[in-house]
C-alpha cells in the first residue's frame, strides 16, 4: 500500500523514467568505485543504545589495544554474547578466496574473557562461496535473535565477483548471497541461504519487526529493482521469500536508489519502520544530477507500508552517494531523531585534466527532529565535517551536550557541544578501517571504539580497540 497512488503516467513520463533507469545502472557502478565509504559497513544507520562517551578531551590520547589476526580478508566485525557466559565476544567475518579451496566465508570467534580481554580467534563457521577462484568479495552483516530461541544469530549480505576488483560490479560475473547463521548459544552456527542471484552493488541489511508479529524480519536494499526487499519471519526458522516495498512514486520526476537502511519505530505504534538513505537521480537543465535523500517507510503491518518522511538534499553530488545517518532520541524528548551528513558542495577533482581521485567535499552535520508521529521538523545545523564521513555513534548528556563520532578511510573524528555550537573536536588516525563498531567491551559503562583493518601487504588483519584515557 502506498500513500499516494498518483495520476496515470503519460508517454513522456514513461519515456523519461525509462531513460533515467538506464542511467542508474551505469551511475551505480561509478558510485561504489568512487566512494571511499563503500568499504565501511558499520555506517549503515543503525540505531544505537550504547554506554556513555563522556568528555572527548579524554580521547585526545586514547589507550590502544591491538589484536593481530591471520584470517584472510576481513569483511565485518560485530560484538555480542555469542557464548552466553555474560561476557561480550567478537565475531569477525572473513573471506579466503584462494584457488586452493575455491573461496570460503568464515566466521571467527574471539571469546570475551572479561575486562576487555579476548581469546585467540577460532573458526566457528564456514560457508563455501560460488564456483570459481580468485573472487572479489564485499559484504556486511547484522546481529539479532531471529528465531526467538535466546541465541544470537548473524545475517550476512555478500557481493561475490569472479572478475577482478576493478570489474567486480559486472552483473555477468557478480552475484549476491544473503545468508542466515543460526546461533546455537555456544559460539557455533548453522547456515541457511536466503538469496543467491545476480545483483549489482552489495545490499545493506537490517533486522526489523516490520509486520509486527513479534519476529524480526530481514530487510535489504535492492539497487536493481529500486526497492526495499523484506524477508518476513514467521518464527521457528521459517523465512518467506522476499517481497518488494517500493520507494518510488509514479508522479515523481526522479528515481530514488536505496542504499542504506535502519529500523526504528518512528511513530510509536509498536511496529518497526524503515529509514532509507540513498541517491535521487534527476533530469535537471538537460543533464542528469544526483542528490542524496532520506525517506521514512512506515509499517502498516500485514497491509503493507506508506511513505512518511521524504527529505531530498539541496547540494548536488558528482556520483550516486548515500547520506550516512543514525536514528536516536538525541534531545531526550521521547521521540526518535535522525542525525545525518549532507554535502555543502559537489566533490572536486584535481585540476590535471580532471583525472585522479575525487577530493573530499565539505559537508554539514545536521539533525531532523522527530515529532513522534513519523514526521520530522526542518533540519537543524550541528556543525561541519567531510561529506563522505560515516556516522558511527551519536548521543548526548547534560554535562557535555551532544557527541557525534564520525569515521572515514582516514580515521575517526569526534565532535561535541551544544547545537549549533559543537566546536570541540578530536581526531584519531586509523589505517584504512574496513569496519568499525562501538561497544562497552570491558563493562565499565563507557564506550570503546573497535575498528578492523586490513594489511594488504601481509594479507593479515588486526582489530584496534580504542578507550578513553584514564585521566
């Protein structure tokens, strides 16, 4: 069910829409290749319920702990009590795509020992990839108790190519796999494959109770069909085939390409809604332009969904690019807000014949204040940042105001203050992180930041754990 059915399309509208759709596929290829954000699966816009950050002056010289890993190519890092001993464990998904074994997705468990100490990585699950060696793989994951057996499960969304990394988005040699690993409560998992078919860029995936039946469903973005797909969960490990939720309305003179998703109850009806971020493709002044957007898709239970929030950014992007965002009650009024990054100007290319890497564009950190009924007030400006940064954590307290943690391929940035004067900043270098999360791994009530990095020269990986200084 869509809130607006729109008027019948004219031939001109159908032709315009067809032309835009043809250009979306090409633009999508450029989007992943151009965006340094693509490798950071942590910034999908998940709602956060974490421990305190505190005064970021305590992060200027953080304590650092490094865990060296010989596991292959890391894809994502997640934290949870997978062994159910009351201590936080770490799960790392990694790929070994050598010709010797044809390629496998492996889960490694670093068992929590308490106090932020972790054991050596042990392989707890393995899933062969598609036929063929020398694959290029990207992916992300989500953690949830899908079957309500009180054991944490893992959902992995993979994009697998049998071509080189430069050509990995070729649909002739690329496919998507979405896998569910059912947790047994002892750190081991049982695999179930959900989707295995040709697809373009890797989907973003979240676990939400979209139909309100008490079981978490699986939602992911579909760039090809320009829609969100939802795998309904009927309980007892019974998952139905995915159905589409369209985010494009017939009377719109644009095409919305969904990229990032999160689940949150925006209107307080007890059902999880979906917030989607992506790029809107428009024909303006006889040329194609790209603008980021955030939409809110409200659940109507088994009856479908309707579109509530629809916010399109004013600045133009050079490529398809999604806003990074988080959903959280930032002003403590009981209503969920959205903090996001929007560009101030397009990314700039170096002057030498327009060749070379795209220079980062300046962006603004902004907030949409929620009203509690699924609608939002006009954006509030919070501060400045690089437009391709990702949002890792946002939260506030009475002593320090609002704190936002941002991440990019260059490292971490923290911004703190009372909007709109968030003038306190701290920058922490990282070596091209693949993924990052925030969690209270030592149980002291304060967050730690965990990033996983790839050493391309040695083929090894490492987890960097950052803590605020003791004094």
